[in-house]
C-alpha cells in the first residue's frame, strides 16, 4: 500500500476524477460493492481503498485467479456473492459469460478505451494489457549451463528438466494465455498445443495456482525460468530479485487484456457499475504502477512508465479472444486430463 500521506493525496485526486468521469451516480449509497480481483494482492487492496475514497461506496474483494473466478461464479449460480470482476484475461470473462454468469454493461467511460480492448456488446471492457514472457534466474541458468530461453522450443531443452515453473491453465488466466498462444501458433490446432505441453511437462517442477508465483520461484532460485507476464517479472526485479531476466519467445508471444465486467444478478448493480466506470478512468489505471504492477493501461490518457513493456518491440500473437473464451472449459479440461491435474488446496 502507499504511505498514508501519499494515499490521501491520491484519493483526493481520484475523487475529482471519479466525480467527473464516473457516469453512474451511486446516490450516496453505503451498500458495499463486492468484487472478484484477479491481479496481485497489493493492487487489489489499493483499488478497493481508492474506489471507496473516490466514491464513498465501501468495497470488499476476494482475490481469485482467472480459472478460480469462473469456478467460484459457476458454483454460486443465480445467487452470486460478487457484484463485479476486476482483472484476469478477457477470455475468462467470456467463459463466465458463456455460462450465463455476466450481464452486459457499456460504461460511458468505455468510449475512451480502444476498440481492440473491449467487447462490442459490453460483456467486458479492458483495463490493462500484459505480454507473456520468460522470467529467468541468471544464476540458476549458469548452474545448469543454459541460456535464457528466447523461444517456446527452448523450454523443451533437457537442460531445463525440473527447472521450469508455470501456473495451471485450469486455475490461472496467465497459464491459459500460454496454452492458447500455442493453439494460435499452431493455426488453431488444439491437439498440437496439448502435445507441446505434454512434451514440456517433464521440465516443469511445479504447476502453481497463481499466474505470478512462478516468477517468485525463479527469483528465489527454486527454478531457472518461470512462464509469467512481463509486468510481474519486472515487479519482482524492482522488489529485489535483481538476478531475474525477462525474455520473449521469438515465434510470438501471447498477450492478455485484463478486463472488468458486471456479474449477473449482482446484489448492488449500481455500485458495481460505478466501480466499472471508475476503473476505466486514467486516474484509476495509474494506480497500478504505484504498487509495482506494470501492465500497460488501456486508457490512452493513463501514464506509461519505463517499467512497462513496449508492445511495438514484440512479435505478438493476436489471439481470437472470443474463440479463446469459448474453448476455455474444454481445453483446460483436456490439459487436466492429458498433461497434469490442477493443483489442489
């Protein structure tokens, strides 16, 4: 969290920004908004606190990875415990929508967001973008006699046996993005993607539930390389893991559009809409970098820092987000059955 004095200043600024740009009047209601939050914990804490400071609406959240969020929403069905979902890849939001768990909402502030970062029907709207990367510990690489991987095929090198970590795509949006990237690189061939991860399996030390955890494992020297989003690797570098190096696959790297959406049958739909409106403002999106979350904001007026990835320098795999969302349940089920079961509590 920000120091108290800085947080107070930020809250004052955001109050003005939210009043000017929210688009949904909360009417001074004290009914709380409860949302799923999929980014890292410190960012979740900050946005809950700053939304309350800006709007006067109490905010509560539960931190869930993308796959966990879909499972939790599916379990509660028509009586959801959440009003909105913040973060996690848009394909996860679409998977939830396929199950009838979301309600379309087009925020007045969505007009500021580029078309490629939002759903035309208002099912989801992007709040940040992140690129997949390889986050490697240079000391461990030297120990095993390997170079930092610069291609997906590099990960299959026997030198990396037991020295790679990634999350499980059944619980993590990050890992599902990696899985879907292989689908796209193989011209939509899901069998080929499953085959690739079957080959990679012997090099995997552990499948985590959280998408960012493999970067921490690399930082601690438990593995040579973690498959995570670049913004998470940079966060760990800035937090003291200075022996971490970020590289990108030459064949092409997938990217995530982190989204926000409205939960169907929300207990506080107007408060949820106010939260969505606020999250699309530049002021709200600028908060991420203050807690070391260096994803690229979708609002063109938000600040780009030197710690953020320059997408113009990357070879991107432009995924079909609709197709990725529709295939999510079946494809993660195949991974669970044919490659590795999802980690348990």
